[in-house]
C-alpha cells in the first residue's frame, strides 16, 4: 500500500494507540473488545466504546479501496501493509461474532540496546558480549520463540552489531525489519516476496548482489527452509527467526516445515554443520518483576562431531523456576570464529573446570 495514501486513512480513536510507542499490537474482536499488547504489561483489555464494528468496517473498506481489493462475503480476508503498520481483517461472514482485526506496529527503529537488555534482565552482560562476538565472527544465528516474544526485535539488535562495511540483504514477505531506514547510510537492500517473486526467485537475485548477510524475517514454510539452507551452504551468513519453544529443536522444527522425503539425519547434519547458534526468547508475565518480561531462556551451539553426527551444546538455559545451565562453547565454535578473526577464550564464562564445553553435557540432537 502506498504510504502517502495510507497516512490519509481515518483511524479515529485508534490513533491513541498508534501514537503510543509502548503498544506493539492492537486486537479488535467480539463486537467491541479491544486488546492491547505492550512492551511492559503484556496483553490486556481496555474499555473503548468508541471503537466498534462500524468504525472497524469503515477502516477495512478504506484499506480495500486504496489497495484496489474487495472486502465482502466473497472475499472475507484482507491484509494491508505500510512501512510501519500491518493490518489483517476478517469479514463478519466468517467471524460470526463481528468483524475482527489485528493491527501490528512495525516501527523503523531498534527498541533494544545494551543498557536496556541488561537492566531489564533480558540477558546477562557476559552472554550479550558472547552473542556480539558471534555476530562479528559471522556465525549463522536463528532466533526462536512464540508469537509476540520479540524475535524480530532481537534480530534487529543483532543486525545492528554487524560491521558498517558488510552488505545486508533482507528478504521478507511482510515488512518488519526496516534496516534500510534505520541505517540509511549502509549498503542494505530490502527485498519483499510476493505472488510473483517467490523466496527462491528473490534468493537467486540476492546471491548476485554479493551480500555478506542475508536476513530472512521468518522461517515458516518449506520454501523459506530451502532458502536458509541454500544461503548458508553457499557461504553467506544469515540471521532469521522461527517458531519453536526450544533452541535445541530449531533444526528439527525446520525439518518439520520442509514436508519432503529427505532423510532426517542428512538434513539435520547439514543444518548443524552450517548454523552455529540457536536462541530461544520468551515473553511472559513475571510475578517477581511485576511486569511483562522478555528474556533469552536458551542459547545452543550446533555442530557436527568427528563421527559426522549432529550435536547440541547447551551454552545457556534458564528454566522458569530459575534453574540455570551454563557451558562454554566447544572447540568447534571457537575454531569457526577464529577463522573469521574473532578469538574466544576457552573458559569464556569463567566456569572453572568446565572448560571449552567438552567436559560438560553436550547432548545428541533429538530426532523424529
């Protein structure tokens, strides 16, 4: 949608929420229920009688008109997208308790910084320094988590730590990263897939642009999994996200999306060989902190051992009970980063006898 036209739409009382930086999502349903998702309180309901079915229907029809689409019983679903907003409508012929809408804000800014991450207990300073070293050493990283956990924001922060002279290409089906706007002075190409240009088509062109980094907004289809595999196996470096509730299960989750007869062991070996780091981030209501908390709960190192078997080293894991597991990276990761000119101390986390990850609990990958 043209942003100039989009800015002229009448959002009415919804503007109160659109102007509030703390609000990330607005959900309307059930003949007048308004739910907000915020950075500090999580999800909660607000009473706004002025936000009702007629208002949402008017907004939906405005979106449909400027996009040249139809929104009615024959076409009951509508998606609209601008530079910093994403809207999805469901017609009341399908949503039988009234028109439904979700508005997601995707601002061209990085909400996370070092002080915020540490002060809000998102991650410890040592782990943050480790992840930044992984970025400097061109490690391939996939961030997992549930919807709304902050995966994209974490990827944007990690991408902000890439070197100024390293070309980045972003590939998205819905625009969320906005790195080209956040860093207008950098060599960044923002590419958007559609029904004409698929992931595969865009990736072929992407390779010819000679990027150092390829950022895929989310791995949620067989085509996206193939794009990731082709990117990393061709020597490019990736940052991406995926829906998974454990960092250690990211490769297996990718295989489940592939929907092919490819041998699972062969696929997992490939992913473990080329993806170095998996991260699991969780959003939850913390009774201890008295607010909604986003936190990195697990960081895993993937590698292939000397017997060509895929392995997982749990570098960090925190349970909701507060129990911690920490291991140093193995020599596989240290050697990989060392080739890129980034040296990791053998006992980077000062764990004493648990040096280098070899003497602690490395776990074999789970299979179907």
